[in-house]
């Protein structure tokens, strides 16, 4: 399903650890899968906040020189996937607010659903915005509140609706804030004598983080004076972690709200296998990289051997090198190849994590058929995506979601598979003890939609 | 073993196919694993040869503009790994020879062992060299021969000793040449109404190539006037394909001299399992990406379940971002992570393809132990590397080859594994019906070493 | 005196003329001498405002691609010299304010002396600033006013103290505003069927502008609906155009408030000659480029022949190429050379426009002596600079102004001239019928100094 | 006449002076007017030769890092203007020849008229050329000679026909070579305890060079072992310095074969004035920069006052920013402006150095008329250019030389001047005691033309 859904961001922070910017570089590198179009780091040495950001991968934006300039022991960073029309440098984070009362830096993952009305009101009251992202609203709201910084953040969080997991850094503190439903993941861990905060726990392995704690939905966690304090800014509502975080976005070595992603996926594959009892097949193949876990879960549960029938090119080819339609049609082949000697003459269980527009699935089936596959039984480790997401995933409109317009059989015909099955929403929920947001499968949005209500039927 | 051995090149060519440069872009992209430090394409429209090259990945060096400029239906291209001190733009290929008698372009994979004496003689006779690579000698030799281009290439090939697989392109033809032992792979396939030539067959899948033919050791294959002609410039000697091509360099979806790389690796894993009968272990883990095939072969043969216990970051972090030794020590973690929920408490069979300096193996073992592994039994899908390679692999000196100085037990202690086993040279040879060059394991070099004889004991 | 004083900006605008961005490129190119460290253009097609900006010369920041993207018939642009510490991209203009009520773009030349207190008040009221320049205040003030855009600009202008000449562009109009004393120049002209607005009139020659009108001190000129309207936002106060605009900054082919710069300078040279009656000298030499006019005025009035004894290298060498103090000392030689065959054995009247730190004068005298000059009589076409400027010229502190600490004779000794004379403030005023700001010569600042009062004695 | 004729190169060298690369940077910066499209420096520390080169100005190609890498006390450098089609990086100099017998670097100014036949013969003998410039031949010829380096250079120089002034640097010596007619200038001077060699003497002022000696036509000057030795490789023929070096190319502060360029130009202006006795005019104006000297010579001789009626923008605008013909027609205005207050109502003597295609002259006349000039009497400080140059000046074909096809009166009409006069070849020769090459005026080429004979009538 790669290339079809995009997570919009990853956040990372470090409090009271030497070489904070370098650690943040490592952390963001481990979060690079959450956004490749821009990134940045802000750092504080206790007195002054400095930042560096740009468009591109973390390894493209940061060389030795900017990292050395960013001295200090407090830092926050961000990787960004920019939605259509939004690839402005002004939207790249961290965003800064510099005033005679001090400097604040902010990084944010999520989507504020009442952004337009908040922004209009702020503009009418005299605020000037630089970019087009909803994240900028958070800094403006904070600037206009009264009281301590904690109090300002609390007042701000109460006005925000939707999905958010953001960090605010001052000269000597970091605040981590998560929305009332916990739609986006956020946790922290001990590292050396300080702390690090991250969208995903896989970063902690890289920098030897330990004693992981999840920021709870509706919480503000404050890191200052070498202490951690938890504050609740709103009563917790039904927990609803984005299901796609488990299914597709997060790295298999991350745990979200205590549940390991790889094990979640293996369980989803096992559930698919249970529904297929008696199926006759020779091998199980997963679409790399995100469906390997589910495929191995299916193989284990079914007893059908797992095989590496598809391999992925590790090198990314820029998509602009596609001069003609004829060559563009070959696009998918640059990323995936089928291994003929494995696939030829075989009856294949093909596991993918999800189907968005269906074009990728169709191409992979064709690729396997050209390599000699005899039968292809496609199994999707998630339910049918039939509603757009307004909580930070770029699924554009219902129009483009193929499952919103086709039955399973029509879809099976479209992708030329011999059979096709999805997980049900109930099966999905059964895997994870915590609550899930399944709005993209069943339209049960966990908040009012405000600005986006009218987009629902586009 | 990644990061320790480097292949020096990949070559690709296209004859009489529309948009030859774009196809070559696709082909080189599929060969990118064979060299990431430089690349280039030369193209001919039948009258004029144009070229573009630079340092970096194919996606960095080529944007739309240069590709559009490279119009024509004949093309050759190159990806390059540059050895120490040789990262000059002058060494990036294709190399061109422009004269009033016409233009020749050349791409080369391999290493000429009598390069220094050939070069000195050419310089004494008045030739001027631009770079430091041995490839440049080939063009100079051709320029000084008499007769047809075929005859010149034949005379040149006869003077070259060592490993070579090179392509020569004139305004309207391509010649593919392979050394007498076939140390480096080279084959061609039909594509559309023309042909493509490649170091590895994986490229043919990308561009719908079919009817694959290997260039035989000691052969010149000439593509001109819409025909293919095979010429033998020297009697074939003992075939000796580089064993490391199967073990590490080539992509699993390639077949070299008719043997699929993935199946070769699975067989090597199965051989390791056969030697381990009765071993007690919970899971088999392969070091991604190159050892996954061998690990699944081991798992299948042993019945011990294969698990994805290590995952690799898909994004490449520049290594210059390592300000301190402390952070440098964390280097390997940026590329590999262990999944704790899989690894914890387990007795692990850890499969890697080879050991060069040993530092990477040592770090992976440490990584798994930190993630809670109970036992780690390391199995290497190749023999001990005890001699340097002079045929195109960058292994520098014996000094740096850890297996040249330690027994298996000492090595096991060094990497902190619970047990360690290698394949024997005989087992390795048993996998592949064609001949293998195993010089790096047993010192049986297939040619005289000329310039390099004295390097053997460094 | 080059390299010692820096103008901070030039502004340019075009209203209702096809290819507005290209014309603005030409206009800014003609204003490039007013600032070389950053530049930008914003353009409107009547519905949408687009902009492009960057650090460097106009020819470096703009290539064909960005200019083509900037389609529309209304545009404003800016060239910027950034003072120490202020070379942030955030400070490069045009600055934009994007809101649901429409987009405003702004370019500004000058310096707001009550900037700090205005900014602090705005921040306390919830505004967030992006950069450190005082120009940003203007947009924030406008955003917070009520009524029509004209009314908002009027209210804003009334709150600003100091030197300013700024342009505000909306989707379909431009407003040109000049401070009450007219410290910075601003005028407009007809071009094709529309208008252009500029810091200097030299731009009109480049784009065939005609019928030049000066924006009066205290005026807002509104360009909209194909009309020009003049509004007075404040009663005119004593006109006080910056004297250094005539003496040094502006191009000789510009006229400021109706007075041609070249003629002003010639007159200043003639006044110097009148004071030197009876002086014995062989040739008059002007320091290129800014002192050529004054030197020819001196030559004409004195009858002593003008000679081209110094020539300037047209190519700019980056100053960072100065590895050692020894080479750094040669710095000035890279820009100026003396022509020995003219200078040798001569008694020279050397005309320069002004003296700031004195180091350049000292070097030029040395240069001429080494080329064989017999006597050097230095004449400065302005009074002694003894006070810092707070109206947009970068003279830093009194500390650095050599004339604030030395008598004429001490200064003459310091630069090793045979004699030295300055113009008096009265002589300077006698040249120009309009009023001049001579604060840098006599400390008579035309406004209260607010934030800068304490800097006066640094 | 700027923008119409292009010199092809400038060379510079330093022998036994600390920081040789930095001094060469300064020297090339002073020679930048001789070529702006590419440049490079090679340096030797006595054992190893290193080089850096690129396309663009010296300030663009060299930053601090490459200069620091170029350590050593011997260096040569080059600035290059590339003729049409030849803007290849391969053509940028210094060119290097690296062999086991040592490294040679070469820089060359001029044009070899028998280049094609020399190159063809070398290719037939097995040499491979990298670029398309004739300079590369020199290195190949040297490589094929026998004996000492001095002997090889002597044998090479004897085979070259045409215009050349080149430097050859080995690890510990520099050889300076000038053609038999001295068509291109070359001299050397003492600097510190060593020497510098340069196309023009203006460089010596920048780096405190003294005791200037011209390399004589037909000479090789060898710098080695702290000594200078002069060798004659061929009997001197009629000295024939390119007249355009005095008229247009060289800087006014240079002396060529002992004659100062500024004084040469003043004399040419005075000769023009003598032919105009009795002419009625108000002011004399020179086209900046190259015609200022001639204009001041005219003014002095005629008694008509010199005025600065045209000024030149110091900043170079890239020519690609010219989206429409309408804007392109304004091109010249970006570089030159007329000062209306000087020009208006005046009868003007307009001095330019030469006329090539006539388009620039036509535009300048138009510019002055638009600024209100009453009469424009154009005087050209050189004869009519009626033949192409094959000695290093880019005049392309006779077709494009307007004076080859029009009488003086037709030309006067074409440029819309009130009158027009040229210098005669005899007048030109009368200025300079040494011989001049006047081939572009009278077709008297000083050598056989070989490869170019047929181009004469194109």
C-alpha cells in the first residue's frame, strides 16, 4: 500500500542531555518514515534558542556545521510530510515565536479540525500568520493567553479540537501535550540523566532510552528543573489511537500505548489465516516493507511457508524522471521486483496492509503474474478504507478511496486477484486492548468535524 | 556484513531501443546497490555521442533536464563505488575518447591486475591520462590498435589481465567484453526490438527484458546493424565467477550465469542448518538485507521458525554527523534495530553472510543482547575471508581481515557469540554447478597477480 | 569611502503594467547599489499575491523560473543591506501578511526609531514576530487597525517615528508612504499605461518611465482603480532629505526631490576648489566611483586637469579569501589600482566623498605614494562625520567615527596626506534648495531618538 | 563596444612565494576582465601538484576551503572566456598531465592556427583528447618529445603556429613561453623573494611586484632552482602585439611590451581630436569603461570639456532574465544610463573604442538622443574592423562585422549619429613604437592561417 497513505509528522525532543541536537538528529532519523519532505531542530542552551530547518530528508538538511552551531542540552525536532500545496518553507517546523518575553519553539503532529475558525478569529484580532499549516495556530493561541507558560498551554489545548501531539520548548523547559483521545502517539523515556520525548518508541533504542512512559490523552507533561510533572488539562475521553499507526505508519519495533506494532501486525495476519481455513496455497508473500509482519503471522498460523517473493529497491528514485506515460506505467517496478524462481508456478497468498486507491495492488498482482504466479489470493490486514481521515493522514477525498465505491468482488476483479479478503473492524479491534480510531473504515469520527464536515462528501 | 565490503561497479547498456537514456536510468537504478558514489550515462543517436555524469546516486546526478538532452537509441551507463583516494570526477564513468575518427564511450566493472605496467608503457609512448582508475587504460589501448573496432577491442582484451566486464559504445554499436574467467557477471536480453546488457539480470525485470543470454568468459559480443554476434577473443579458461557476487553483492532477484542468487543463499543457509543438527534454539534471525535469504533457508531446513528480529532503517544517514566518539559508537544503531518483543528471552540462530573486520558482527550481537536475547549462535553463510581480493572488491589488506588472524573460537569470543560456525569452501562450491573464484577464502587466485603480488602480505 | 557606509535598502513597485515582475527585476537591478545582501519581489495578478526572495544579488536570487511564476501586473520589490547580526532570511523583504481578509506585502527603506517600544507593546497584545527587523512592525500595526486599508495605513504611519519610505501592496492596489521629514527618497513615474514607484529615479530610465512626481513628506500615495490619489496623513514638517543620499548613496543619474545627484556632487567639488584658490597641483583625481563627479567639479572650477589616476576592478572579490593578515592588508588593492604613468611625480588633488573610519583614505594615499605621487592634497566633498545615523545608515557607534575623535590636522597626519580639507555644513546646505538632514555631521537629529538615545554616546 | 569582442584568456603564475595559491587568486582577480566563464589554479609544494577549477568567476569558483587545500609555493592560474560551444568543464584550465614520470600543469592564452592538423596526427598516433580546446594539444606534444623538460617544450613550441603565451608548471619549475610574433602579452616581475608571471602588468600592483621584464617573442623563460633563465627557441620575427590589447582588452593600468595602455588610449583620442579641428561641440563623452581614456585624451587635445554623460551599472545582470523581445531590447539599458541633466541640449563628441556589429553603438546613440542630446558626433579610437581574428579574439565571421559591408557613411546612418570617424591603421601604428598586429583592420595576418584559411570568407 506504500505510496498511497501519508502520515503527516513525527516529533522528538530531548531534555537535559548533552549534545541535544545530535541526539535529536538520531531520533528524527529513526522517525524519518513519518515524513520526508521537511525537517528541523531547535535547541536551547538555557539562555538562547537556535534553530535550523529545511526541505528534504534529515540527512540532506543537516550537515556537521548546522549541528555544531546548535549547542545546548534541550532540543525539539520534527519530520514533516507536506500535504498538497503545502510544501512551503514557512510550514516546516519547529516554528518559533520570538518576543521580549522569551522564545518558544513548537513541533506538532496531527490535525486541528477547528483550525479555520480559530485562525480567522486570531487574524481578526490582529495576528499575522506566516504559513498555511494549522500548527501555527497553537503558537498564536499561547501568545494571547495570560499566566504561567503551563497555564497558557492549558488554555490553548482546551481550545483545540482534533488530533494533536505537540511539544513546546522554552529556554529551559519542554511541555508535551496530547489530545483528549490520544489519536496520535506520544511517549517519553529516561536517557542518560535526562529525558527524551518521541512520537514512536523505536527512537529510544537508538539512543539508549529506558523506562518508557506514555503521555496520556488529555495530559500535559512538563519537563523543567530536572523534574517531570504530569498535568491533566481535560478529562480523558474514549481512547482512540489511530488504527493506521499500527497497520501502516509506525515502525514494527515501536510500541504504541504499550502495544508492539510488529506483534499487532502478526496478530492481524493470524486473524486473516483463521478465516482462510482449508485454503490451498504454496507460499505466503508480504508486500515489503509494511506487510512483512502480517505475512509472517499468516504463515505461522496457517502452516503455509513464508517466502520472500517480492523485493524492494533500497534506493529511492525521484519520480520526476518519467518522461513518458509508457515509462510512468513502469513506475512501480522501480520499487518492487518479483523473484521469478520463487514465484513461478506457485499458488500465492499475498498479504498487503491496506488498499487506498487500488492501483498499487493491481500492479503488484500483475508483477507476480508476469513472474509466473499460478494463483494470487490477496489478503488485506485491515478493513476497507471508505472514509477520509481528518486527523493527520493524507487520504484526500472519498472519491479517491476505491473501497468506497466498489464491493469486495468488484475490487477483486479490478486488481485481477483470484480472491480477496479484508479484516473486519471487529477483528481489528479485537487485537488491541486499548481503543482505536477506526473512522477511515466506518465513519465513526471521534470528534466533531467543524471545518471538515463539508469535505466528507467530496 | 554490510558496510564492510564494497563492489566497485555496475554496467548497463541499451541497443536500439527508444528513449535509451531513460531505460539506462532505470537499469542503473536497479544496479544502484553495486555503487553509490558516482554514475553516468552516454548516449548515441547514431551520429553523435553525448554524456552526463557526476558524483552521487543516480537520482541525485540525473534530473529531467540532462535525461532529455541525452536523446538517442543506444546508451551505456555506470554506477561506481570508488576506492580510497579515488573519488575524483575524472574517474567517474562512462569515459569518452573523442577523436576525428569518431567517439568511443566505455564503462567497466572489475579490476585490471597488470594496470600499472600497461599504464607506464602507454605514458612512455606519449599517452596522457586524466584520472587514476585502471579503466582508463582500456580506452588508451584501443586507441593505439590497428584495424576494425572489433579487432582493436580483441587486441586490447588480450593484453588485459584480471577481472573485467566492460562495454564499448561507438556512434552505432556496442561491444560487451568479459574476462577469460568470467570473474564479473555480464549478460544481455531482448527488450522491445533491441537489446539491453547488464551486470545483473534484475534490471531486465524493470524494463521488461526477456530471453536472457550470458556473455561467456573470453567473449566479445557485438551489437550493431540490428544484429548480435558472439566472438571469442581467447580460449575459455576455468570459469570462476566471484563467490561474493552470490553471497553478498548481487540482488536476490538476479541470476548469475544461470544461478538465482536468492536460491544460492537459501541453499547456503540450508547447508549451515544441516551442520547444526540437534541444536536447540527458538528463532532464526537474518541480518537485513543481504542475509534474509540464507536465514530463511536455515529456518526451512531446521524447522526453527524464522523471525524478523532485526529491522533496518530505510533512510541513509550521512556518516559525517558523528561529532563524538560516544555518538560514533552508536553508529550501527542508526541502521539496525532489534525488536525487543521478538528477541527477549530467546535462543537465537543469527545468520550473517560474511565477516570482514568483525566490528559489525560484534555490534549486532551486542544489540540483540541488550534487547534481551538469551543465547546467540552466529552462523556465517560463507567461509572465513582470509585473503584480499584484487578482482574488484575493496577488501584492502590482510591486516584488516579479522579471520586472517584469529581462529573460529577466538573470533567467537571477540564478537561475544555463544557459538560461531562458517561454511567451508567445499560446501560453498557444492551449491553452484559453475566454477567459483574463492580466492578471498583460500588464496587460490585465478590469474597471476602482477602489480598486486606484493600487496598480498601487507 | 566605499566599504565604510551602507545604505540599508531600496524599494521599487509597479502598478498596472504587463510583466510587472520582470520590470521590478530591472528596477531592482538599477537599485542594486542600495543593498546587496538580499532581495525579493511580490506580485499580484489582481486575485493572488505570490513572492520570491532570497539572500544575495538580484541576479543570484532570480533566475528565469521564479520570474515566470510571478505573473501579474502589480508588483513590489526590495534590495537589502543587512546590518550586523541581521542577515536572517526572515528579514529579507517583501514581507507578507496572509489572512482570510486578504494578503498584504510590504517593502521598506529606513529605520523606525521607536521600534522597540512598538514591538514590545504588540507582543504583549499577542502578536508573534518572525524576524528582528523593524520593518515587520509596520505590517503588525496595519493588521490591528480598523477601517479601510487607507485608513489602517494612515493610523499606522502616525505611530511611526523616524525615517521611512515604504510600499504596501494588496491584491489590487499599492500605497506609497513617506515619513514626515522625507528622510528617505521616494517618487513615482508613468510607465506604459501604469505607474512605477522607486527609491531613486535612475530606475525610470531603465524602463522608460516619464513624468516623475516625488512622494511628499507626510504623504500616502494610493495607486488603485487605474488612478493615483495623494493623501496627507500628517502636516509636513521641516523637509530633511538625508545628505548622504546626495553625497554617497544614490546613483549620479538619479534626481532626489528634484535635485540631480551628479550636479550636486559637481557643485560640492566646485565649492572645495573655491576654498583652495592658488593651490599648486598638477592633476585632480577622484576615488571611483562615488567621487568622480565631485572631482570633475573641482577640476572644472580650478582649471587643474582631471585625470583617471585610480581605477577600480569591476569584479567583486569575496572578502573571505584573505587567509592571513598580510594578505588582508592588501585588501584595498584588489578594488583600486593607481596608474603609475599618470601619477608618478605629480602633485595630486585627491577627492573623496567622505571619511568614516579613515582606513580606506589612508590606504588610498599609500597606494598613490607607492605609485610615485609627489604631493597628495586630500579634499572631502562633505563635512566631518561625527555622529551616528539612526535613520537607515549603518554607521554603528561614535567610537568608530574617526572625525569624532581627531582634529582635521590629526586626521591629515593619520592618513599621511600633505593637506586635508572638508566642506562645512553651511557650504553643503548651500548646494541644495530643499532641506537636508545633517545629523551625522552636526548631531541635529530631526526627530526624537527614543530607543536610540542611549546609543548616542557608545 | 563592450559585449561584442571577447578576449579568450589570461594567465598568471607564481614561483617560490609563500601562499602561492592565494597570490594567484589575487592575480587572477585582477585579470578577471580577460575571461569570466571559467578559471582554475594548480599549485605545487615541490613534490605534488594539486588543482581546483570550475565554471564562473574567480570569486565563485574559489572559496576558502579549496584555497587552503592548495598549499605550496609554486602556482599557475587561468581565467577563461569560452567561445561558442566550448563551455565544457574539460576545457577549463589549468590542464594537467599526470604520469609516472611526473605531473605537468598548463595554462594558455591565444589560439593555435594549425591545431586541427596537429590534433589529427596525435590521435592517429594513439593520443586521447578530453576536450575541444586547442590548448590541450600543447600537453600532448610535450608528452611525446624526448629529453629534458626544457627540450620538450622547445620542440613543442617549434611545432605551434599562431598566437600563444603559455605557462608549464612541473613539481618544481615554471616555464613561460611566448609565440614568435609576441601576439599575446606575457611578462614577469620579482615578488618577495620569488617571481610572478602574468598576461598583464596590472597584477603586479596588487601583489607588490617590481622590476618587470617582458618575455620576448620566441622566448622560453625558465624559473627553477631560484633562478630565471631566458632561452630562445626560434629567431624573433616581426613583433606584432595584438592592437586590440591596447584598444580594448587590457586594463588601463597595464603596460604591454613597455607601453602603458591608458596612455596609448589617450594618444588615440588626441589623434582623433587633431582630425576634428574646428568641430563645434559642447562636451566629450566616453563609453564606459574602456573608452574613458580615449575620451579624456580627445578632451585634453580639443579643449572641449570631458563630461560623465553615461554611467555604467556596477552589477552584472544575468542575461537569461529577458523573457520577451520587448524586454530584451531594453538590455543595454541595464548596463548603461545617460545622465539627462548633463546630456540635454548638448552637442556631443561620443568616443567609443571600436565597432564590431554596430548594435551597441546604435543603442548608445539612441540612449543619448532620448536623454535630449542635440547632436552626436561619434569617434572611434581604432580603424574599421573588417577581418576576423584567428589569434585568440572571438570575432566569429566577416559576415557579422558591420564595417566589412558598409561604408563609413552607411555605418553613420545605421547608428543614427550626426557624424562618424575612425582612426586609420597608420595613425594607430604611429602611437606605438613596437610592432602591432592589425590583421582585423587590414587582413595582414602575421602567420600562415592553416586550418582557418577557409574561414576567412565565411
